C-alpha cells in the first residue's frame, strides 16, 4: 500500500530496536517477493543479529535467493562485542553499490581511527565467539525483567533479540512521554518513551536490560513503586 513509483529502497531493522522482534525466514521470503516484484533495494540494519535467544544468528534477507545483489547489510561491533565507544561499523553489499557509496563516504566522512579498526579486526577474528558467551547473560536478564513485569501487571512484546523490552503503559491513560517524566520525577528512574520511535511507539516504553541483575532489581523495585502510586491515584479518582 505504501509502495509507489518513487519507492527505491526498503529499510529493515531486525532484530528490532525497540521491540526485540525478529523476523522469521518465511517472513523474510514473503517480504523479499514483494521487494523483487517492485524492483527495490534493501538496507538492512543487522547490528543485533547475534544477540538472539532462540537461534544462533538472526536470519538476514540477504540470504534469500536473488536478494544478495539488491541488499546492503549494515552492521557493527557495538552490540555483539560491547564496543560502543569504539565507533566502528561496516557495510556489505554488491560491488556496484559499494563503489558508488564509497564516493560519498570519502568526501563526507574522515575515517574510523586506525586503533578502532585494529580492535575491530581482532573482534572479528580472534574473538568471534564473544556473542555466544554474552547471550546467556542477556537471556537471564531478559527473563528476570519479564518475570517482574508479569508480577507488576505490565504487558509487553516478548523480545526474541536485542536487550530491550517494549512495555505497554496504555492502561494508565498517559502519553509515553508523560509516563517517562513521572518515573523520573517520582522514583529517579529513566526509560525511553515509545513515541521516540515514531507515533507507532506511542503507548509503550522501552526498558533496557544491558546492566547487572543487581541494578535491574533496584530499577524494577522503583518501577513497581511508581506503578503502585499510579494505581492508587486511579482507584481514588
């Protein structure tokens, strides 16, 4: 419905930030059929592709037959190897597209530092198994957060990847931004309002579990206290 004669490129972000949703191989095949039928290209942000809980690697649309030559894959090491501060990433794609993109890159961007590049090479060669070591840690944190949200009575989209939970706060009758402000002002707790991810995220908040369980416990204790205050206010009104 949204594809027209001006459409050239589809942008994908799966595993998805903020929802943690992962598209299945079958869903990617169906999406690829639409893309090929309309002769479009794809830019797929795969930065969370190794932080998934039910498989070793999230499927990529680039692996669908006849999609490799029309797909650009964007990835980096900030998530898989916790190298956020190194500011290093990479782009994969057909030589004809990379050649044209290089013309833009060399005039618009200086370059990643040589130190970051050496560190990235080490991560991609010597430390290739790092994601498989940290996934169980994130799974434990995810399960703890979901358990606490269940106990508090907050629904959510169960994340299949990433380290975020997209929790539904519509029942409180507040905008997601107002809810976030309430958490900060009431219990000194910071989350991201869903409307930061376009209007489709309204009614949700994004909770990150990229920290130790001890911190998550304290954070969710505060969250529970704030929700309790809202429930009390609602019952009194």
